[in-house]
């Protein structure tokens, strides 16, 4: 399983998204200081009921928590767009 698949699986398990996109942007950061250790740059767009009533910081923390150790071992940078189903309409 590659990193995008692992990110998807972790987010699907923890947050049960209605919509989820995970993009590997690592190729855009070749030579970047954070890319030298092998960790990647990713963008996550996620829609989940789990974000209802939560401020953006709490939503991001939920995504980070779902990814767990991958934030230390696989992910250098993570851009997050976290919405509720009502916000995605």
C-alpha cells in the first residue's frame, strides 16, 4: 500500500468521510528541505459529518489524529480542506 492509500485508509476509518481526495504534491517540492528525509507533501480535501460544530483548528487536529504516526514518518507537509456536508453544497 502506498502513502496515498494509507492516508485514505486512515481517514476513512477514523472520520467516515462522504467525500475524500488525497493528492501527493511531493513532486512539486523536489529539493525542498523537508523532502530530503523522504517524507511527502500532500493535500487532503475531506467532507465529513465528524466536523459538524467544530472550528477549523479542531477539524485539522482530527485529521492529524487520524493520521497518527504518519505525521512523523511519512508526511512533511499537509494542506487540509475539511468541510461538513452542508458546507460542501
